[in-house]
C-alpha cells in the first residue's frame, strides 16, 4: 500500500479527455479545488490518443478543428484555475473515509470530497508488439511513444506503425536521429495525407510489409529480427531504439470493481449525473442514461451539471447555476 497521501481536493476528475478537462475547468470556475488523474502521459483522451490528425466539425464555434488542436485548447482551459495534474497513474481503487473518498493509484492515495469519473472507454494502454522478451527491453531501447525527443539524438531508430503517431514521430525525429526507419505491416498508411506526402519526400527509410518478430541485445536493445509478411523472409536489423506506435487498448478495468451500477461497459447515472454512490458522478462516454449520446458537445454539458451538483453537495447554500461566465471577472486568460 503506498504511503504517499495527497492533499484533499473538493473534486477529483478521473480521466483527462475532453469531458474531464471541461469538468476540471468548470469546477475551478466554481471555486472548487481540483485534481485530474489520467493514465496517459498527455491530456486529451481519445482526441490525442486515437485521432489527433482528424478534423472535428461539430464543436460550437469551430466550423472545423483538428482533434489535437482542440485537445491543446481544452487542456489550457482546464488548467486556468491551477488544478493538480496526476499523469501516468491509473485510478485503481475508490474507498470512502469520514471526509469523502480516497482514490488509490498504486503510486499514491488521493483524498477528495467528491469524484467525477470521465474515464471514456476506460484507461488507455499502448498495444504491445506481442513478441518474446518485450517487457525486458521496455526502457532499454524499446518504448511505446516519445516523452523526450533528445533521447533519440544521434541514434538509429525504428518506428513501428502506419498511423498518424508513427508517421508524425518519423518526421519529428528525422532532424535529430542518425537514421530513422519506419516498419509497417502493410503498404498503406492510416495517416493524414499531407504527413504521408512529407514522409515520402523525407530521408526516412521504409520497411513495408514487415513485422518485428524478435528483439535482441545484452542489457540494451541492439537489434531486431523482422519478417516480411508476404515472403516470410527473416532479416536481422541493428538498431539503438524501437518506438512502437500501433494504437491503444482501453479497458474500464478497476472501475468495474467500485460497486457502481454498470450497464454493459457504462456507469448508470441519474439526472444529476450522480452514480449509485452519492458524491461520485460520471460524465462523458463512460456514463449512460436513457437519452445518452457519445459526443463532446453533450459530454461537456453533462460535466457542467455534475460539477453543479458536486458543488451543492459541498455547500448546500450554493446555487446549481452559477451565472454566466461572461458576467464573471476572470481576468484575461493568457
Ligand atoms: C475516430 C473518432 C472520431 C470521433 N469524432 C468525433 C467528432 O467528430 N465529434 C465528437 O463530438 N466526438 C467524436 N468522437 C467521440 C469523442 O472523441 C468522445 O465522445 C470523447 O472523447 C469522450 O470524451 P471523454 O472525456 O468522455 O472520454 P475520453 O476521451 O475517452 O477520455 C477518457 C480518459 O480517461 C482516462 N482514464 C480512463 N480510466 C482511467 C483510470 N482508471 N485512471 C486514470 N485515467 C483513466 C483515459 O486514459 C482517457 O484519457 C470520435 C471518436 C473517435 C474514436
């Protein structure tokens, strides 16, 4: 059991996707202290993890906006009132104490007065290569994303995948790495057309119709065996680093064990977005009610209502509707 005990917050938002980000902003607007927990290293939920390069056309005020750009703006708005950010930790347990709730992540325990679950389809984790010894090389040359570009300076890097993330990382690392090679199991890309065009004009090497079958190295990764999926021919390729970008899996996982009423994979809420556990709210893709629509536009409305009822729980004298933001003096956000 971890001993690291956080400061008690008025509300802890589990999930930093668009709906959780708006919940965090709105709770800050209502003068509540806020914490956001997300299992990923970056805020934005599905927008950043699943479709960063796609355009969204149904956001009020944006006739067309790239998902990753919307995520950046929503993350900035969410941080306007200085919430505590806990990234790369997954909420595993939810227990009660005399002042509210304790959320355990395995790294720390986070006390909170109320909880808003905006966990989407559940915690994301990167899809693995599924080859022997994979765990052993994680952090020793094998990674599932890029935290710090400088780590790859002057190195021979293999990037695995054919989607936006893989193509983007090839282009991003090309100026600093010694050599970049893209390993993709097909010859078609699921990436933005313009990125693929840039890739074709770059110095990035292409290994198409190839998959990684084995990893080699003493302590650090030194080489891989790749297989041509058409001819089944095997080849050993020397490398310093492999970056795997073959998508994410999501799972409601531990939330299923929190004594919440669940229908299929969603948490049942009432018209206040409260679950069967008083003080625990659920909003966005993770919640269900009779007229549920899984959209960002409706999810952020759910978040504002849930925040209102969380506020009322802490301060019964407070109003559900706080007034318009345009009537509040919020200064000029930078
Ligand atoms: C390809 C695609 C295109 C789409 N296009 C549109 C569109 O055009 N318009 C639109 O409105 N919607 C669109 N959507 C749907 C939209 O992205 C979702 O409705 C929205 O992302 C839901 O937001 P959310 O915050 O509820 O959940 P998510 O975005 O799923 O975020 C949930 C977050 O919670 C985290 N999490 C989960 N469990 C835990 C845990 N136990 N501990 C810590 N963190 C946890 C996850 O890591 C994740 O970051 C699209 C979806 C896809 C897949």
